C-alpha cells in the first residue's frame, strides 16, 4: 500500500472554483467575525453559520453543493503576497512636465483651455 505524501498546505488548497470562491468569502467573514470558526457557503455564494441553514437554502438552487470552510483551513493555506503600491509623489518632488499645470511662478499658461 502506497503512502500518501501530501503536505498539510497542499491538502488545504482549494481544488475547485467553487471552493476557491468559498475561501475568499470565508476570509472576509473570518476577518470581520473574530469568534466565527466555520462557515457554510452555498453554490450561489450565500454564507451561513449553520450547515442545516445552508442545506435548506441549497435545496432551492440548481447546484445543491455546500462548501464548508474552517478558519484553521485558511490558516494552513499560503497567502499570496501582494506588492505594495508605489508611494505618491509629494508636491515639489519630481519633474513637472505637464504644460497645463500652473507652475506657481505667476507665468502665463500657453494652453488656452486651462485659464
């Protein structure tokens, strides 16, 4: 019998589009609800605190699947690190190549649309 060599992080990766969407919904809920440890999400993206409520709602849908996401599952999922946005340029820094802006020196602007 072969051994299963999957790591915990690989096992926690969502395997379907529905589970990926459910993980995103759950992340938002877990961020706002610190005491919530489990959420049940139907195929239409509606989240429920209890499995029975999710199952009852799912009966009204074409796709009756209910995804259960636990807070511990998301903790094991590696988070994709986003690059920070570049810092905005402060007044007086950088070049001012825009001829339509007032240069602050009281000179006339050659652009008649920007008077």
